[in-house]
């Protein structure tokens, strides 16, 4: 037992001399595919057994907020609004409109008219940060229920309480089993939202964080069936700054 303790201490000292972090604070959007997160963290544990991890799961603008404030060394998610961070595009996430098979919109002829969709309660995940205050994205209905997380939205939609957009990976089993059905809304096409790794512009990622960026990109590439190299070079890393 004592030998194991000494080995861990020696590994931490060696890592420190090589610039390796003692801890990585990671903020991840809840819409990131769970299988991808699990694969990356399993590989992280094997690759960096001495590095501690602090993981926060959030939504929308909270991820870049954590990065800008220094609460997170690395953020993984989409981007809403303007913020001073460095972005590395790592993949995408497909969003589809869906509802329970008994929902009125699911029973209408396809494509569903916008006017019909407006008459039924839409479930919307709200940004808990101030980044998009007063702005809506993809909201069509006159009446909405505002929720703070995508898992609750998923649960309520399966019970027929409203309709809305969800990540395809999250509801693929529901669509296959018929527990949810896609809503073919006129003028709407399945959305592929880009996903980014983000870090502060004044702080370059240290070894473990840089490794995480590469692994998230690789695993998302496998999950979404495209090669990591297909992301255009010019989109690899950009600075996204606040509007004046």
C-alpha cells in the first residue's frame, strides 16, 4: 500500500515538472452525447491517472460563462451570443422536432403548417445565463413552457406534454420504438448545430486539457460518422469576441 502511495506521489511530481495539470475543470453541455462523454472520460482516466477532474454539466450560455469566469479550464458545447473565448470546432449535433404519437401535431397531415404548430404548447429549454436574455431560438408557438434542462423536456414530451426540438441521439430509441415521432414542420429542416471546445483567449490549454479537446473531436467524429479531418482547417480554431 505504501509503495502505491509513493508511486502516485512520484507520478504527480513528474507530471508537475512536465507542465501537467493537477486538476482539470471541465464544463459540458447536457446535450453532448452521453456515450461520447463516457468514452472520453474513461480514456482520460487511463491516460492521466494522477490528474483530478471537476465536471460540471450545464446548458447553453452557462458553458462559455464558466470558461470566461475561470470556473472551467475547458468548455464543451454550442455557442449562443458573443463572448471572448477561443473556439475549436469538434463536431456537430442534430436537432429534430418531435412529439408523442398521441399529440395533436403528430396526427396532422405532413408537412405540419406553422400556423398549426403555433397553437400547441412548445417546450423550450431556457438559457440560465444572461447571454441570450430576451432572445428566442427556434420558438414557434404562442404558448411555451420554459424548462431549465433537456432531460426534463425529453421526459415531458414522451408523456405528451408539449412538442419541441431534441438532439437526435437522445431520442433515437424513442423514434425507433414509436414512443416519439418526428414532426415534419413546413420550412423547418433538421438542424446540425456545431459543437465547440472552448478555452479562454489568454490561457492556452495545458497537456491534459489539450488532450481532452482532441479526444472529444475524435469521439464525436466516430459518433456522428464523419472523420475528424473533415472539419475544415480554417474552422479549426478561431477567436470569438464580444461585439463593441
